[in-house]
C-alpha cells in the first residue's frame, strides 16, 4: 500500500533514551532548502474565545441583541461549569416591570429586533470584570419612543461605589451616548444596568471596553502577539468560513448584523471583519491570508472579496472599501480557497469530482481580479472518495492535484495530535512518545506527497508545495471556553520537534499556520483581566527570534533528543536547536566540518520543572524563557525538559 494511501495515524513506539552526552557532526556543505518564513504563521478563527474575549476588547455579550430578551434569564447553555461558559440565550436580564419590555422587529436598529423599554423597566448584564483604578469607556445608542421626553439611567455596578450616568434622549432618531468610568474595586461580578426612568426608549446597541484598547483590540493580548512575531495570519476560518458572508463584516460596526455562529457555538457579532483583520495584521507586524468561502459561498462572492481587499473604486468590492473609509487597497496577496472541503461536517460539502470544478471556477474568478494572488487549495492526504464516473477511489489531495493543479500555487494539509476530542479513551502517553507525535505527522504527510506527486501525470513533473494551514496538539479539558485546552511543557517540546521536522522538509513545506492563536487550542491564553503565553507560545517565540535560515542536514540518531542546525541568512552564525524531553541535563559536543566556531555561544531556552507544568494568566509562570552566554570549551549544556537554541558566531 502506498504511503499516501495510508490513514495518517501517529506511529507509536518507545524511544531509546540517549546518554547524558551527545556529539553532533556538522558539515557546512550539507545544506537543505532555505526555510520559508511563512512556516511561522498563525491561524485565528471566529470560534470560542479566540477573537471575541481574546483578541477583541468588547466586554458585553450579545451587545446587538441577537437573542430575544425574555423574563426567562438563563444565558449559558454550554461549559456552564467553567469560568467561561458559552452564551446560548440572551445574557440580558430584565429587572423592574418585565411587561415594560417588548422586542420590536420593525425598523430595528440592527439585526432582527430591538428592545423597547418603558419607564420602570431595565435590562442588566452580569459577570463583567472590573479592575480597581482601570478606566473603561463605552456607549449606548438610544431613541425616544413617542413624543415624551425620555430619560435613561446607565449604571455600572457590582462594587461599593457604582457609576451612574443620566442620559436624556431628545431626538426622534437614535443618539449615541458615550461614557467613561474608573473602577473603584476589583470584581468578576460587575454589572451594567440600562433603565428607563421616564418615557420610553429603544436601545439600539451598547459597548464597553477597557479604555486602553488598541482600536478595539485588547492591549494585553496585542502586546503578547507582537512578541510572538508571527509572519502571517490566516483568517476567518476554519469551519466558520464555510457559512460566513464577508459582507456582514464591513461597514459601520454597530450596524453590522449579528448572526448565529454557523459552525460553532454562540453569536457572531461581526464586530471583527475584514477591515479589523487588516488592522490587526498591521498592528502585530504580519501579512494577512484570507480564506474564501467555498462552502455556502461562490466564485462571484470570492472574487468580490478580492476586489474589496485589492482593487480600485471602479470595482464593486473596491468601491465598498472606499466608501467604508479606506481609499488604498489592502494588497492581500495570499488566499486560501476553501477550508477542509473534504470533510463531511463542512457546510457546503461536495463530492470531490464536483468540488474541483467549484475550486477551479473560484480560482479563475479571483485571478481575474488580481493575477498576482497566491492561491492555496484545500487538500487532505487521508480523505478518499470514489469517482462519480468510475469505481476508482481517489484521495482528496490526489484528486485536487489531478484536476485543479493549474488553479493553485500550494495545497493545504491539516493535522492535530495528542489527547484529541475524538479519542478521549486514549488518555496520556509517556512523555518520550508524546513529544514525537507532531513531527511524525509532518513526516507522514511529506513522505506521502513525495511519493504521490511524481506519479500524477497532470503535474508534468511539477511539485506543488504543501501549506500546513492547521497544525497543533489538541486536548481536553476545555478550561478557556470552547476548545480552550491547556498546553503543558511536554506539548511545547512536541511543538519544538515539529518545527525541527519542518526544517528537514523545507523544500516541500512552504507554509505552516499554528492553529489557533488565542484561547482556542491557542499559544496564548486570556482571562477577562490578564493574558499569558502558553508553553507552546514561548517555544514558537523562541524559534522565530533565534533560529537560523538555511538548514544543515544532520544524519545522526540522537535517541530521545531531537536536534536541528542552521546557518543565519549571512552565513556568519550557526544555530543549534535541541529538544530535550529527559529529566537530566545533556551535554552537546560539536564536530564541525567547513566552519570554525567562535569560543562562546548565546543560549536561549524554554523550560519547566515537570512535563505537566503550564502557565496561567495572572499567576507566576511555571514554564518560562531564559537566556545566558556559555563557553564551548565546557560543552553546550542543554537543560532538562527544555527546548534550547545556541547561537554560535563563526570565525
């Protein structure tokens, strides 16, 4: 059976534990293909607390009243026992006279309906986190209902000294009332009340954010993302994109319609759309990659989205962008055409033979708008489908390459390893086995493509590069909301080994996006008031900052350790990376050929005291980053349970 026809399962075998000292033979002449910086990419999706509650600073749930406000206050329908339950009904509680609230569908401010409150009736939202001395800012849209003067009391409470703002709606149209407040105490049980005290009012929408937000983004999360230093971000999905209409996410943010999340739980507020994503990428110093909707979407919508991002005002999409306040194009050069279209769970799933036609049509339409686009097709080496015209069975990646190769520049693959949700009985495995899983997956994918692609006549000898657009460990339990699992030191070691494997496959893997970024199987975790690097985030940061550009091919077996080496872009610094899953320090001796090493090295490492160590936002780190300078004459010491990089100047 061919390698690319196998189901990609992790090869499980015990590793031989190496000695406390190893020798690494280095030969400058044995070089691999340069490492593409795009393997240091990230992925963000409208799922759980990745964007809302993670990247985006909005504190109110359902601020646009997607859910009908009713006397039956029971907002949380999932993860109710966690600190971050999922809203599945209105989070607004009625107080006062419940009969004084009606939901009006006619001429709603945004979405399907708008609440109308009479005097003596109010709505309240709970579970807001205030921090003593911190400033918050917000606003509410109000409209008087009828001819009478309307007065509204807005109260920020849950502390001994609440703030009360008296608002007077004098217009027959909506007015926006702004407020700012400094909290007088710490609490996770803060409240906001909107109560009509005279007349009647329509409540259009409301917002509360910390005043230090960065154009709507959380300042603490942004600071960590800037440190993470990803080269590129993929957005908006993921499964989410197959039910997403990008037009819902542009224009006046308060007038964008709220929707139910089409693939996951909760409400999609459409506060974070194309313009916000571009601003996000520019803020963290990364290139954007947009995934076009090939589920319920079509070629016309994909091409119009390209217009919105890249074209001038003489196009439909480009004119929309200009009218929304951005005359200059965004110049998004990299696009994914669909997400996991091989999966039967995907909205708009189609048979392979039909999907390749859809892919080709969309790619042509997108290239007609911008011929310079780099397009990534949706592949999966594991999935198989019978041809509609014969009994022959084809793999999904195989079929995409046979039928659609002229309409793509890269083909995507996805994988997740570890204690994944669909194998809960698997539980934990030994550390030495756990840390190999990611690298094993990468090698299985690349070996499969190396065997498969030369056999496809339609390629004419061309090798289509792999874009690993989702990769990571995926565990339970979910501590940080939907899919918000914790990552331990042993996961960080596995990610380091995975990066080493990408370096070994640098000729065929040209992109890799760690999935995801914040909270949702993420490298950063947040609470309502703090943000912190996961162990995996620290390792990603380590390699992006300190590893080299041109791999040196190592042909040794290092036992339980995983070792990689590279030269920097100028060829003047040797970088040596060692993943050590052992509970003892390992000494590395170097045997160089073709290079003369300097006497000292900079040493950078991420380490923790136990394989199970992990970080928690707002608490002292249990997994941390370290740096010092060492002498080569003493041997290079690799701390126990660490991912370590040495930077050695060459003479």
